[in-house]
């Protein structure tokens, strides 16, 4: 089965011009290989974006772990400060550069062409991917009684801002908007800074609070 999936991927990523349908096909086949080879833990960001293209609602282990990490990050932010490891995890999951790095690494590990991860081809891939998810917010839910702040996170594709406060390090055709659903059923929002960092992002609770 592994060889058959690799052969199918080779025909798409190596020879054919990408379309929205072919981007979905690539992500579905990559996701199959991740499950087949039990590689998901090494390619967390890649799996995350594959799942978003395939599912509108996630309540399985990855989603629950993600919500628990958001909750822990909020807990640390309101307390003594977020540990660097948690900061890095969010950057790796939510910024598109890690998605590209892991897709490139995954393709090369199977001796597949990785040109879709380079230059204009990557820009085109992201543009097509954004069309796949534009009407499909990703809903992640957690159920643990240990959650302190949030038990639901909704991620939505939005247009890239044209009025950034400073030059954007790596422009992309879209950004990700966060909605945070607090355990008291109120709703908040996290506006991520475009330059791959949480410092300077804005957390909206009811009053506007800028993260230190």
C-alpha cells in the first residue's frame, strides 16, 4: 500500500500543474501515509493542515491535545509567563513556514519531488489550499475537566492584512483567525502577529489586552 500511495503522489507533485482538487488529493494521500507509517508525531504541523482540509470538526486526540495546550498557554500567560517550549509549539503549528518545512521533509523522505514547496510553486499551493479551507472553519474541542480557561477553539482562514504594523517576514495569501470559547461560555479572540511570534499578538477577552 505504501508503494502505491507514493506512486500516486509522484504523478501529482512531479508532473501535473496543481489545481484545488489536486492539492486536496496530495494532502489526503500524505495523511494516509502518516497514518500507515505512524509518522504523525514527527510531522505535527503537516498533519494539522492535512486534517483541516479533510475535517471541519475535530474532537479526537489531536484536537483535545491542541485545546489543552491553548488552555495551558493561557494559564501560564496569566500567571508566571509562558514556557519557551509552549511558545515554539504554537509557532510550529500555526505559522505556514513549518507546514512547508514538514511537507518538504516528508516528500523528500519518500524520494518524491518537493518543488511544490519552493518559491512561486509554494505560493500557488498556499493560494489553492486557502480556497479549500476558506468556507471551512476548523473546530477543535476538548473535554478534560482539568481545562481551566477554554474548551473550544475555532480557527478560520482570513485574508492577509494589508496594514501590518511592520514588514511581514514571510507574506502568505491568508492568515488564521482564532476564536476562543471560555468555559463560562463567553467568547474571546486571539489576533496573532503576522511575523511568526506571539509577542505583540492581541488577546481580546472583553477588554483589549496586548500580550507582553
